[in-house]
C-alpha cells in the first residue's frame, strides 16, 4: 500500500471514528457545526460615512419639466427653490453607482400584505414590502450603513441633520433640517417630533407600528423641544450612542402632527380607536416626509404613490429627488413578488423564500432575463419563540398557562430543541448549499457572530424523549402524545398551539415541519395560521404558546433594534412581555441577557461590545432563549433597467433592501424608460382628497 492510499484510508477511518464519537455524545451541547460555504455575490465597495450625503444650499434647483409647466407656472405650487429647505440633503455623486440620474418611470413592487390604514404612529400597517419605508423619514437613517467602513459605522443624519453631545454625555441636542415641508406644504418642525414622542410613544394607549416604547430609547430618557428646529434628549447613561439606531426606521419616524392631531383624543376629544382608525386605507394623499405619496388604492389590486413635490433631498446638480415619478404596490402574494420580479412584470424582490431559489436562479441565469439576481450573506433566519410569560401576558387559560410553565422549564426547552432535525427542516425548503444549522441567537452573517460562543444541542430524539420524561411528561394513555401529570388539567394530552403567518410559504412549511418532528417526540402541536396582520396582533398581545418568526434586523445587524434582543422593557421582547401595567417575570438567564444587552447599549468600546455579544450568544443558545430553525442567504432581484443600485446590497441588515438601495436616488436611463406610469404628469392631491391633483 503506498503512502498516499494509506493517508486516504486513515482519513476515512478518522472520519468514521469522529462521526461515531459525535453520535455517542449527541445529547451533549457542542459548538455549532461550521456552515457550508456560500459565497455572497457582488462585492461591497466600502466608503467613509461622510461620503454619502451632506446638507448644503446649491446655486440652483431643478425639477421635472412637467412640474414647472403644469403646476408652478399655473400658480398651483411654489417654485422648487421655495419648496426645498434652506439647506437640503445633497447626495454626493461619488457615492452614486451610476451618478446623477434622469427623471421618469415607475418602480413596480408586489407585496403579500394589505394596508390597514395610514396611521403608522398609532400602529397601523401599510402592508410592508417597503411601502411605509418609502413614505416615512426618520431622525436618523441606517440602511445605507452596509457600505460604511466598520470603524466609521454610526447612524446617518436624516431629519436630524446634525447633533451634539454635552460634555458629560447625558444630553444630546439634535438640529432638525430647517424649512423642510410635508408633502402638502405644511412645515416640518419640532412640533411633529414632540407629537410623535409625547402623544404616541409616551402615551400608554398608543403603540406605533414597529413597537416604539419609552424604553426603546433607554429607561428614564426624556425629550424636550428647545426651539422650532431643535430638540434635546436627556439620557441616564453617558454617551449612549447606540440610541441613535432607535431614531432610525421604524421607531422614530414622526407622522404629520397637523393631520394626526385632528383625530387624537388629547386634541380632538375622540377615542383611541377613532384615532388609530381615523385614516383608513381609502384615505388618500396622507402627508408624508418620504419621497412618494399614496394617491390611489384599489383593494386587493394596487396602491399607487406619486412623487412628493416637497421632497427635501437633491442630487449635486440640484435636481430635486426622487428621480422615479411613481411607485406601484401590487397587492398579491409574497411568492408572486419573486415570480413577477424574475419574469419582469414586477421590478423588485427580496428573494427570501428558499422554495423559490432554484427556479428563480435558473430563470435569472438566462442572458436575456429581465432582472438581475444577487445573493448576499446568510442573514435570513427563523426562530421558534416560546411564550415565557407566566404572569398574565395575553391572558392565558389553564392549558396555555400550563404550556408557559413548560416553556420556562430548561429541560423542556432542551428536549424541544434536541428534537428539531434542522438539516431536514432546511432541506425540505431547498436542497443545496443554502440552508445551514442554526441553533438560535444572532445571525452568522453579522460581524458580531462568534461560532465558538454558539451552543448547539445536536439532533437526538431519544435524548429528547428522556428529557421530557424527566420533566414529568409521559404518554399515559398510549396515544403517542405525552400527557400532563394527573393532577394537572385532568392528565390530558399536552397540546401546544403554534402561531404562524399564513402569508409566507416558508413560515408555513417550517411550522408544518416542526409539527411533524414534535409528533415524533410525543408532543401534540396544532397550527394556528393567521394572515400577517392578525399574526402580528396575536404576537404583540401575547396570544400564543409557540410562534414561528422570521428574524428581524436585531439578529441580522445586532446594532439595529438592539433592545429587542432581550426583554429590556415591558413591551420589547418578541416572546416575553408584561401584562398591562406590569413587569415581565424574567428567568435568571433572561436577566443576564437583559444585563448584557443594556451594557452593550451603554458602551462605545468596540472590543467590549464584541465581547458582550459573545456572552449574549452563549447565554441565549445555552439556555435556548429561542429555538433556532434555519438560516440561509437571501437575494436581491431587481429589473435591469434600474441604475444606481449598489452592488452587494444585502436584503436585510440594518433595514430591508427597499431602503438599502436608497430608492430616492434610483433612476432609469432615458433609453430604458418604460411606460408604466398610471398617473403621468400628476402630483398628489390635498390630504383626504381622492386621487392625485390635475
Ligand atoms: C416584508 C417582506 C420583506 C421586506 C419587508 C419590508 O416583511 O417579507 O422582504 O420587503 O416586508 O418591510
């Protein structure tokens, strides 16, 4: 036998032995296995933070000719220079992949959600898919940070054009952009900021859409108005720079106070219900600070948005943005978004449902395909969250309360996580190198990820069954499902209700996979599938035992939505909130997580932050804070006619790709422009009026 063959044999043998050893000790926690490599396509060009945009006056400003001809010259609209702030936000040409653009064309989005109404500040959803992102502007902005050099990463100025810290670091003075206007021409100023804070965030009867609560900005934080364009924050901690992330999408994007106050109980003698529902989906032309205004809505068909004539951002040539005149939101399904984007009847998709990967890849590989498709890092992940509240969140009945007590039992959680065959779950979604074993915790695609701190309980059904028995759960009636002990609920079968959004195939498939795998463990799990809106409501109000949940930006970036990484406030965590007026009944490991997250928020020392996230990951995965299910990369699909799309834009990091690509700078070159505008040469109408104005 030559030496070459020998080494080969030996290594084969070694592989055999090590996999045997692994199996023998399978129920012992280990470090999570290495993921199959998946090279992200499209290299990101990293840039300094201050090279993206600045605030300054330019010698002259331009707008689409038809706006001047039809609106300004007819006296319907002031000249563009008067509509812009003293110093508009100017996007720097050097950071625009294809430079200064031209006006025209439409971006055709497709979404699976449906608009509830326009009162974002009172918690109404617009159907997601970036519709609210396009309408809202926030004090700071983080989505474009994916391309900023790591040492330089801090939220970008936006409605707050600059800020200064007091010498002791407890006060932060923010200067708002001066002279910016809402899309109906009403001035934007500190009054809008204070209305959002005092009458929405601080008002316990109002919860803004993405769940901003006072604790989102740090316990004890206050905000006051100094003058028309200045507000001042006071923090308990010194220099809590991390809160600048909470001032970005979606927790500090003020609504139009001049419109919202007309329905708010404090100003209008109305009820909170009348406030929340005062601006239903049929209400058109709600004033926005974003680049497009909703002007038409046909249920289950489309929402059309037109350019905001008061938009406060320009390019270096003085062209008022956006370049695109119109946005479409076709009301369909999320899976159809992929199909239409690949086929060219839609323009954009975050390819995030692995069931569609192979077909989409095949079609996009064709030279003549209308859209380009680029995969990013493994930042899309799913967890199963268990409801940890045993003190009344969501008003559980006796059965649900008994399940919560199980959820709070460490051995029970370990049994569940050990009974999840993650390889199988992933492969049921898509074959190939896409999905990876994900035990929970922060995503493997973030810079804070540390594999050695990521603890995994390998798949081991027998070990899981033994743990269930240890918890006191046995199948006493021989029907294959474990029962409660005889002194609890009459010793009936343990039954667990799994909440899942029915709008997305992947959510449903994962839930069905879990139900099958839990059946093998002897746990009866029943599906509670609801449309996205109802699912969110059930989540926020605590009406669930277990829930399948796609990870949000806190897992994908760590620095965005950071307070949501643990139950840092009474209404912060996805799976552990407090009943009305109470505090969450945290278990010791959850207290540790809260402590780590709060320390992370309070420090600006990068080495310390990295260390804290290692600790977070270890505590979260060792204690099974969430049951990780799978993790995979997503791809951005965008029609080839669009310019200024940065390469390597991830579909989710600080925010979704709809914001990451900076839509207000996206344009279509003159020779590629298509004829999709439904309201050509029309601007939004007055608030509440139906349709655009002619
Ligand atoms: C939904 C979609 C995401 C993204 C977001 C934007 O959640 O599934 O891909 O478009 O909306 O809010």
